[in-house]
C-alpha cells in the first residue's frame, strides 16, 4: 500500500509540471486510449490517434525529456500487465464453448475425434508430462554440473569461452533442434531400437532437454556466483578443500536459485512447440503400454501447432485448442510463480533474513 507522504509527493510532482507538459500528458493519454479503442472497434482509423501519440512523445522528449522518460517507463509497465490480462481473458473466453460441451471430461477423456466433435486433452497432457520429465532428467543434472564447472572449477580463460558458448545455444531456433533430432537421431533410434513408428516421446524429451540447458546453466551459475565469498573463504580457512567447499557450502547456500533454474528449464520444456511438432506424428492416442517412452503420441503444444490451421471453420475444435492453451498457460504460470518464490527465498537467505 502506498503511504500518504509518498502519494502526496507524487501529487506535488505532478502539480509542479508546467502547463504545456500537463496538456501534452493529457493529449498523449487520450490519444493512446483512442488508438486502442480504434484498434478494437474501427481498425481503419487507428493510424490517426497513434500518430498524435507519437507526435506528443516526440514533443515531450525534446522539451521535457526526464518527465517523458518516466511516463514511457510507466506506460510500458502498465501495458505489460494489461496485455497479459487481455491474453488470459481471450484464452479463457475462446475455450468456453468446448468446456460447455465436454465439461470436466475435456481433461479426463483420451479421445480426440473431429468427426464426432469429441475432444479430450488427457492424451496431450500425458505426452507433455512425459517429455517434460525426460527433458528435466537431461537438463537438470547437466545444467547444474555445467554451472558448477563455470562458477567454481573453470579457469578464467575457460570460463570466458565456455559461458558465452553455452548462452549462444539459447539463440539457436527450436526448429533447428527439432530438424536435427528428426533427421539425425530419429533414424538412429529407429534402426538400432527397431521402433515401429517414426518419432518418439523419448527423442522429443532429449532434444527439449538440450534446449533447456542454457537456461538452467545461466540461472544456476548466477546463483552460485551470488554466494558471498566470505562463506567460501571461511570454509577454506577451516581446512576444507575447494571441492568440499563447493559441495558443503556453496551448493547448499545456492540451492534455492538452482531449484529456480531447474523450474525455469521445466517451463521451457513444457512450452516448447516446434521440436515436438517436427519429431512427433499427429497421433492422438495414448502409448500402449502407457509407460512406453518410445511411443509416438502428441503434446499440447504440437497439437496446437499442427491442428490450428485445419481447425479454422470448425468452432468446437478451435475452442478445444484454446482449452489446450489454457492448460499450458496455467502450468507455465504456476511454474513461474514457484520459481519467483524460490528466488525471493534465496535472496532473503543470502541477505541473512528469515
């Protein structure tokens, strides 16, 4: 809650603005609202209020740069919250028709049949769960090991080369990972393991795990680096070796940040689309047996990517794909909240707070 003195200070700072600045701020706010309204109601006329807003911003930047910078910073923050709210509302609204038709069975039914307008998401949710678990088993140990090496064991020269190289992996498009998996690893697994189908949940999980590695390594390495040097120096001063210090002091102190890194990697795995779409076939049934990781099924993201085009003109199917988006949104939002809670706990712990 904003206390009275700070609110009064903000009000005084607004009152102290010169009259031209107040007028420019009012015109800018009204033109932005008009642009948004026109975008919804009459897209043809959106250019006029948008041009007025740009003109006000240019005028403010030339004459009142500090005030304009603060206003634009506030605008971007508020816009982010509003856009997120609109996306959330749109997803939920578009998924209402299929929820009315299917009820709770939409998340318990395994049948996805367009001919009878019967859409169940359980098969896709299972495929997403299996690939996420495999990706986590790949990215978590390798990512933590890489973070420990870069932060604690590598020389300065090796660190300067290794860290940018790992971060560069994050810039490789996901379609490239999927294409490599499909063209190189998929034939190998098919020939060596005699798989009955092309593509498997195991391969998708491995490729997504490699894609999540840069996220896990970067965040975990930052957490390890944030551990105060006094803790490490005290351990070494008591006679512990560097590895003992890393194992018994640094890792426990950074465990919250490392957990957050793994959760962020899991979030990347859950939301991955193109790799799963390229490798997996559009098989809308559960593997048989259920634990067969080499089975070929479908995930939530690959279903949305592969079927969104053909769903145009089929309102119920399109609504079912939006429902799949809602499930993904809830999963990723939950992971994000948990990750931020862990990071705040880490900050309090390293700051000496309880």
